[in-house]
């Protein structure tokens, strides 16, 4: 959840929108019936999270927990990947998938991914393009800052 929240916020900043720092990922409710308000409250109490805006709601506590974990995840990923790699991976993850190519019979041409798609350096071929684009400077500053 924290990684998804980090990605949401990064994409907001990268797109130049202000965003409201609200968690848009829906975790509570009928889609995920195994997580309840009580579960969230117990988790937050155990970890010392409290919401000043919505102290009595699972949504408010969940927002606070996600915000704290987002920061932890961001700093840990920066530590593991480095700023350039993390920035590049978040930018590239937001790119739409390329349109499929078709042969003359109308059959989709399957192109294997270059190398192992789970390789550590999978985003490295994009680093120069992404980091040289100055339009992402604000998002890079946000990523490397304390937010």
C-alpha cells in the first residue's frame, strides 16, 4: 500500500498537479473484506500512528499509516537503488504500454522483453533519457526531499 501511495504521489508531482496527498488506493471495504477498520486501528495503535484529522475512522488511520510508510519506503528505495534509478523507475512505470505490432495476417507479433524483466538493471537503459528531461526536475526534487 505504501509503495502504491508513493507511486501515486510521485505521478501527481511529475505531472505538475498539486494533488491533495490523499490516499487514493481503496483498501477498506467490499473489495478487500479481510481488512477492517478494527484491523487498521489495532495496527496503528501498535505502531503509534494517529490521525489528527480523522482520529476515529479507519480511513484516517489508514491514511496516516500509509503516509508514514510511504516515507520509509521512499528512503529505503533511495538507499537501495539510488536517486537516479528510483526516479527513472517511477517515471517509466507511468509510461503507457506500447501498442502491439501485427504481421500482415493480423496476428500479434510477440516481442520478448529485453533481458530478464526482473533484472536489477531493467530501467538503466532509460536513465539518460529520463534524467536529461528537465520537465521532471520538480518531481526529482520531491523524490529526493523529505516529502
